[in-house]
C-alpha cells in the first residue's frame, strides 16, 4: 500500500523532468529558427545582388557603403551587447529584435531612397547586433542543462545553417516562380522574398515573446568580484596565443565575406549565368554549412583541430584562385563544384576557429571579455571589406573587379593558414616546456 504513492510521486517527477526537457528543446528549436531567419534578410546580396542594384537604383559602391555601415555598427555593439543581455531578459531582447528586424524589412521592401536604406541598415545593425547577438547566446546557455551546453550550442550553429539554407531555397524558388513562370519583373520577385523573411521574423518574435521560461532554465547566479576592465584587457592583449586566434578569425572570416559576391560574379557576362542560375548555385552553397561545419568539427576531433583548420584555409585560398579564372573554364558544372567546395571550406573554417579558444589559456573569469576582444578584432572586416569590394567592382567593371577581390581574399586565407601554423608551433613549444 505504502509503495503506491511513492511510485506515483516518482512517476510524476520523471514526467515533470521529461516535460521540462521537451520544453527546453522546443525553445531551442525556436531559437535555431530565429537565428537562421534574422540574418539572411540583411545579406540578400549574396544571392540577389544584381537585382538589389536594379530595385534600389544604387551602384555597387553605394551597396558597399551600406554593408560597411552595418559592419561598423556590429563592431561597436559586440561588447555592449553582452552588457545589455545581463540587464534585460534575453527572451525580451530576442523578441524585440525579431519584430523590429521584420518591420524594417517591410520598409525595405518598398524600395526606399538610398538615405532611407542607410537608416534601415543602421537600424538592422542595432536590432541584430546590440539586442540580439549576446541575447541569443545567453538564452541558449540559460535553457541548456549543465551537461548540455556543447550539444545545445552545436545544434544552434549547425541548425542555423540548415535553416538558412532551407529558407534560401524556398526564397529562390519563390523568386524564380514570380519572375519566370508568371513573367513578373525582378523587382516584384525580390519584394516577395523580402516579405517572406520579414513576416517570418515578426511571427517568430511574437511566438518567442509569449513563450515562458522552461522549468529550471534560470541562469545560475554567480558572485562576481569587481574587476578592472582596462587591466583585464591589458592582460588579454599580452596573450600572444589569443592574438594569433584573433588573426586567424580575421583572415578566415574574410573567406566567408567572399561568398557574398559569388552570385554577382557568376552573373557577369564573361561567365553568363542567369540571375536564377547563379542564385541556385549560391543557394546550394548554403547547404554546405552543416556539411562543412559538422564535418570539419568531426575531423578536428578525429585528427587535430589546427591541422584541419590549416588545410581548410589553404584549400579555400587555392579554390578562390581557381574561381578567378572561371571565365576561361567555360564549364558551369566545374564552376558550381568550385563554389560548393569553397562553401564547405568556409563553414569548416567558421566551425573550427572558435574551438581554439580553450588552448589560449584565458582565465575563466575574463573569458567573456576575451570573446568580445577576439570578436572586435576578428570581425573587423565587416567594416572594411564592403568598401574594398564596392571600390574594386565599381572602378574595375566586369569580372576584373571580382577577380582582384577574390585574389585579395585568397591571400588573406593563406595568411590565416600561416597564422594557424604559428599557433600550432607555439602549442608544441608550450607542451615541450
């Protein structure tokens, strides 16, 4: 008789834990979709750049100014984003970010003036940088159990790439349907694509704003000693291994930026692909995100993270050089294969360089500051690469401007490989000491 209540209580406890676990995974799924939906609307240029120039009546140089402003705001927001996420509930920040980004997207769909575009891109820098960047990371950390952190963050990155690829495939199909089958112009097709992303962001923002915190999802409160930020920054700047990591991120991240120009490059008359064909190839490249990210991580665990990273950086450099001579190849299948290979290497690089942080011997109490510092230094190309790209493509029309741009990126990728070799060499010396 006495055992029945005990079994019932135990059963209720197990059921409660299962329900809480299901709720946390459901929230993770929503966060993955949110992370995969919020950024593509900012970077439609990687598939629709020629169409964007037509829709907004702007030059490639002006487009570069917009993305330079966006990148500059990201750099400014990296550190304060974390400060804000400590003071406002991440759920609230994420919900606001999605709704505001979607609302700006609706304004964007009206093809406003260049001045209005500057305001839109600047506001996107705030809604996806200041209020979203650290909030999404902190939110995942809150809902993940102590033994689930790696799993949850791995699902966030790989799942985000999968969502981006899925949405991009739906978007390019929608664009092709509107422009080819129904004879609509590119302007209308592009507007439909923007609508898709904008309304999805608004919908997700409302849903995530209404979802309650799952049981046990509160972030652990830790007593923090009062620290001197300037002194801590000085400590980090004296860490050569951390600075090498920042250099690797700086170089590797530029390979990712190069992929934004693939669609416009393939559409140039010397190569001759249609907007839709170039868009489908670059959209297929997005499907390489889970392949490169997960595959690179598995190979890194199987062999050596730095060895796989070094290979990926040098392989990406070589593939970019091949892409430079695409007009002479005259075989669209080979060109597509090169683009997809660069995609795999790009996402392998992105998936591996942050895994080196634990080898930089950074004290746990200033790890967040270290991430912020590496982010500011490593992602600084956000501010300058759009200007370089815009200048080269504007002053060297046709494929020549893109060839110069890809040549520069290939050099930086190889330089990142050299930095990774030095990083590995220092690790070996430390191990022998």
